[in-house]
C-alpha cells in the first residue's frame, strides 16, 4: 500500500498519513462521476456555474484560519504569504463568477440567413461550449492559487467542466482540506455530485491524463514532468489539449543609465524578488543582465551584500532541495568555482538551503544557455556596451522579460523590447516579475519552454482553454442554447457582424 504522507519541510519528517495512492479502480470511479456530472452541470447554465464559484469562494474564506495554519505547517511558507494567496484564490473564484454572468467569453455569434456576395447564406449560430471533464495538477509552490482551488480549477468550472485534481505530494493534507471544503460548497449551491474529484499519487496522475473520459489537462510544474504528461496526452488514441506552465529564466535587463541612477534600489528589488517565497516562484528573475563597468559594479556589490545577509530558506520538498543544490553547483562551476554571494547556512534539518548569487561574463556563456534553478538563486551576467541584445537572443523563452531603464533611454528601451517580445508573455518596465495580478488584462504564459500554449493560466481569459466552438446551421430555436436564440439580450453577441451588448 502506497501511503501519501504529509511532511513538515522544516524537519523533513512525516507528520500524518493523509491518504493512500489512488488505485486504477478508484480513479475510474472518480472520472465516471465527473463524466456523469457534465450533463446536469451544463444544463444548469451560467446561473449554476456562478453560484458554484461564489459558494466555493465563501467556503474557503470561512475556513481561512484552518487553511492558513495547515498550509504553513505543510509548506513552510509564511503566514502573510499564505494569507495573501488565499485572498487571491477566493478573489479569482468570485471573479470567474462575474465572467460567467457577463457571458462575453461564450463568443456568441449569429449570422441570419441572407443574400451574400457568395450567394444565399444559411442561418449560422456559433458559441463556445464546455469540453467535458478536465484534469488539473496541483502545483508545489502555490498550494492554493495553482492547486485544488486554483485558477485552473475555477476557470474550468466557469467553462462548465467538471474537474478531477491530482493533489501535489508537497501538501496533501491541505489539498484534502480545501477539496472537502469545495465539495460541501458545490452541494450547497446545487451543483451535481462528482463535479469535483481528487486523486493521489504519481501513477494516478499519469493514468488520469490517459483516461479516455478526460478532455483536457491543466498543469503547473517542472519542464521534465510537464513534457512527460504532454507526451501522454499526445499519444492517446484521441489526443487532448495539455496546458502546461513549465519553466523560465525571466531575464531582467538593467541599462547603463538605470545602473548609474538606481543601483541600490534595483539591487534591493532584485534580491527581494529572488528570495521571496524561498525563490520558489515561476516568475522569479533567474538571470540579470548588468552593464560591465563602474555603474554595474555598484549594483552587483549591493545585491551581493543583501544576499550575504539573507537567511537560509526552507524549500517545499526533498526533490526541489536536491535539484537546487545540483543546479547551484552547476552555476558555481560556470562562474569559475565560486559564488558572488552566499546567504545563511542551512539549518541542518528539513529542506533548508543557502541563497546564492553568481556572476558570469557574457562572453563566457558560450552556446549553452543557463537553465532555470528553482529556489533562491540568480545569475548576474555582465555585458559590454551593445551586447545585451545578443545575450537575450541566446536565451530560451520565459514567462516574463523585464527592462530597467531611465526616461532618456527611449531608443535603448525600444531595441530591448523588440528583442524580448518574442521571448516572453509579459513585458515589465522598472519593476520585478514576481507577483501576478489576477485581472482581465493579465497574461501568464509565453513561448516554449515557459508554456506549450498560447493561452494564459491567470485571469478571465484562462476560461478559453476549456471550451470549444460549435456552429448550429438552420437550427430550430428549441435546440439552440438560450444565448443563441432570437430575442435573447442577456450577454454581448455579434449579430450579422455587429456587436450588441446588454442595456
């Protein structure tokens, strides 16, 4: 029997036996219930979806103290971070309820039968409909916002899809707690039994992706794990969409002017962004381009001083800690055998590691780009005048790209933007990429290997991942969704080429 244990990362010791790994028979039963829930959930329409999402938000908020306390024990993340993450999780559930009520995401479109330049045209009505049951993989580093109650789950529920979540083994007890909270909320809102499911264990995760009744997958995690699951999704007799958020360096470029004007400010922001949440953020800046010379020297010296003062950090699990040590040893080798700065020594218990800063000259990077190192470490690359663009072009794509520059460096900013835009999904100016606001204009994604998708996993447009278009031609009114029927005015629609909106 494969027991799923809750580990305290500060000690490395098991605290509780949470569950046993889900067996193939149990997984089939969970997916069967999710499949059965598809029809009544879609039939309940947008009012039911909005009610479910608001009930989930209220249920999570009601158990805030219990959720935060268990999250702290199981992840070693601080109370303020987990409290903020729960606030974000509750907010995004409520936001998706508003998205559902707005209805614009359905892309409802009507072309009435009429004469066209190509001859007589039929009556055509198009709308997005739910894909069906969705598999969601909880992330290690966001035990709430990207896990059981996270953005993948609520965007799939908003789309009208049941969800089966594979709990992450870094926080199984928290996953079970919030799952039970959400199931109770769904029932109270009138949602169907089986709308949410939970499975444990790696074998269950791979079997879930391969299950014939699962119609799409949302994943946040490592490039290696994501690629393995992507291959399973693509090798099925009926390949399904796999939406993976995977890896990235999130480069930051500091111009000559910015390095001279704001060395201490930039260094402080950089170190806070690298060490916050123990560096376990998908948007952590992992590589920083700093100009060679006096201005850059001052910035790097201040960043090194701050790293030297940083305390040891506790990572989420033993695999992440081992990968961090291996990754920083590789960076040490590439930096000539030493780190530019190292923080506090590990505690000697649990998954404690030392924050580190490395410095590499741009000319020594060679043909092999620096890879992501998950945890509180970053690489400073010193570049000669005019060489920043060449260094950036040699990097793999990321979720973000950041430029620090002064107001009189307009042309430099234009050039750097032109280079970064093909390499990132979000471009930042005079800021740092950690902290991803949930909003309509947000995009959390980027070219491979940061993701394998054009879609965002944060914000209202994330709902688009779990929908597919259907067109009804010359259909009788009674078989149409109400949003496509004549006289319906509850949502934005494009009718005969013109956008109409509710009064």
